């Protein structure tokens, strides 16, 4: 299988209610830890972009985007609260970085996904075509 080299990963932070039940002082302390964590990654050249997201948004669906609804609709524990883009050598390294996210201790989750140079379906099609061509060439 032909795989493109991956050096960029997106961390999606899930859980918009991690702060519930915490005092303003506790929330500020955790936010400070989150900023320190990101600042450290940025200083090491591992994080290149990222931002928190507002709680509201729009969900567009249907042919030609005919359906526009208020969102997000995911449960608060699943809603995406923000993202970072990492430049690292492997998925394992990205996962190790994600394991240190301070919000994990308060119910947040981190999804780590490799970034592709183009649509994943198009990449898969190219891989399948390359495998077929390699199979035909070995006969």
C-alpha cells in the first residue's frame, strides 16, 4: 500500500462542559495550565495553529446546502471545543502530546487525526489503483 508521509496531525478537543462544577478560580487555574501546555508545544515547534471554538455554530446539510440549522448538535461531551495542528514525526508522538492535555483530568477528550494532502477518499482510490497496477506488473 502506498501511503503519503504524514507529519501533521490535528487534535480535536471534545467536551464543552469540563468546567461545570468548578469555581472561577479553579477554571482560571486550568485555563492557565492549558495555555502553558500550548505555549510549551509552540516553543518546541510542535504546535503551529489552534484555537478554541465558540459554543454555537451552524450545521449545513442536504443537497446544495439547503438545510441550515443552529448547532452544534453533538452532546456537550462530544462537541468540539477547539483544535490544534501539530507538526510531529508520528501518530505515536501526537498521541503522547495529547495525553498531557490538562482538560483530560476534567472530562474532556482529545481526538488525534492525521492531516491528508487531499480528500481521504481520493487518497484511498489512488492507493487501490497503485496496488492493482503493482499486482498487474508482477504477473
